[in-house]
C-alpha cells in the first residue's frame, strides 16, 4: 500500500517551506476564544468523557439536520444524520456497507477518497462528462463526487447538471456519495442545492466541520435516509464505536452560543482575498500556468503550458522549499499530468509572492 503523496509532502515540510500543498484551513481563523468558552461548559459535564451513542449526540445531529432544512431547503430529521470521525471516515463506513459495489469517480478526484476506495479494493471507473455517466454506471454501483469547489479541480456543477446526474442515477438505480466538504465555504454567499435534493433514495451526503470550524476536532457527518443510516450504523460501531464524545459536545456548545454562518462568512471573505492575491501573483509571474479563479473552497487548480510533468516540477520545487501538489496523484490511474493544485488559505501574502516567483524561475 502506498501512502498519500500529500501526507508525505506534509511530512517533508519544515518551517522554511513555502507550502501551497495541504488543504489546511488558516489557524488564525479558528474560533479559539469561543471554543475555549464552550469547552469550559463541556468540562463541567462528566458525561463529556464517557462513551456515547454510535450515531452521535442527539442535539448535535438535530442542529446538523436543521442546516439541511434551512440552508439547503432539504427537510431533514436527526434520524437521518450519523456523526463520523471526520468525513474521511464516511468513505470507509459507506463502502464497507456496500461491499460488492464498483465506483465511478470524477477525474481528477479527491485523493483521500481514492486512497480509501483503493484500500478497499474497489473497481474504479473514471468519467469525464455527465453524458458518459449514463453509459458507464450500472445498477447498485456508486458515483462519488464533490459537487461544489471540487478538490482538486474547483469545479462546481450547475443546477441543470445536478438534475441530470440525479436523473441518470435514478434511472440506473445507482448510489450517490455526494461530498460537500467545501459547499458552505463559498465566496459569493450563494449555496447551491445538492444533487441529493433531486435524488434522495440511494444517496449519502457528506459534511464536515473541518473546513468551517477546525479539522483537528475530527467531526463530520453523513446524511442519508433512515434505512441507509440503519445499514451503516453497524459499520460505524465496528470502526470506533463512536466519534469523540467531548469533541461532539464541544461543537454542540459552540453552535449553541455562536452563529456559525457569521463565522463561515468571515472565513470566506478572508479566503477570497487570499485567492485573489495568489491569482494576481500567478498572472503576473507565472503566465504559463492557466487557471480559472474559483468561487469558493481552498484551491487554485490549473495547468502549465510550458511543462509536461508537474510531478517533476513539484520535486524540484520542494528542493527549493516550495510545495504544491502535482495532479497525477488525483487521477486514480496516476497518469502523468501538467496540472497542479495550489492551496491559498494558509500562506501569508509575502511568502505567496516569493513562492510563485521561485516556481516562475523553475519553469523558465
Ligand atoms: N472530502 C474532501 C473533498 C476533502 O477535501 C477532505 C479534506 N481534505 C475531506 C473530504 C476529509 O475531510 P475531514 O475528514 O477532515 O472531514
């Protein structure tokens, strides 16, 4: 088994590295003061250190269900929510419950999902156009996608495309895993309706507090109908019994006392500035890198016109203490690529400029 290339880069990074590699939220934006206040309240409750329900804390699930009802206009009850240890765990839970099923993934696709799928030895097919999906997906197979600000491509499906995907999956009686890791982190204040709004029967919608509060808490969730939740509960139990009681109670207390959407909007504004700064630097110093400015999320994705293999460039760049992620790791067949992903949320402005200038020199 191979480790994720990104986690290997993260290991190689030191205090001198200018890193555009990991998808790390900016630590200065973590709501530390508010979490500290909430933690005092939680520590007063002895059961915060006790075992708890596998499906997750009732009051936290209720609040997440309310997000769906109010933000996505998708009426949801707490019985349709299962708390996971980060949304990464959701891949394992769902795939183990659907053990015989093959997968269709976007190309490129989220590396963490690909590694979970590969370890579980699923047959993976990639798709490039929605029209093609109809021809390659079969009954009970699984379509995995990130519907907003995809990691890495930053692509966001239009409403028409969402409806079309839903129609195809319904017609083919296939499963949907819709990963919404970045859906709430948008720069325009507009939240799109998820694909599962148009096809709820065999769909799992994955959410996480990682990108909107703090990833170290490792709290995410799956939204699915009661029957599917019932089927996956045994797998969740087998993996870790339940997600950290303390961290769930901490988030619950935080959500009780704070308006999370105010916090998300503040983060999105900050990230938009960082994205525009990085994009300006790229246009000025790295004109051979072609990309579109994303409307949300944490990455700029594009391709180099003047090089063929972004992995070779990434290796050279790392020697000069600049890290980014070459796209071949996002393709399930690891084909050579001139594409690359740059994270803009976690690097200050001066360092961003310096890093882009170093890449400009290396690609001349
Ligand atoms: N899905 C996507 C698309 C991601 O980018 C990530 C994190 N990089 C995850 C899922 C996993 O997030 P977490 O386990 O922290 O919730």
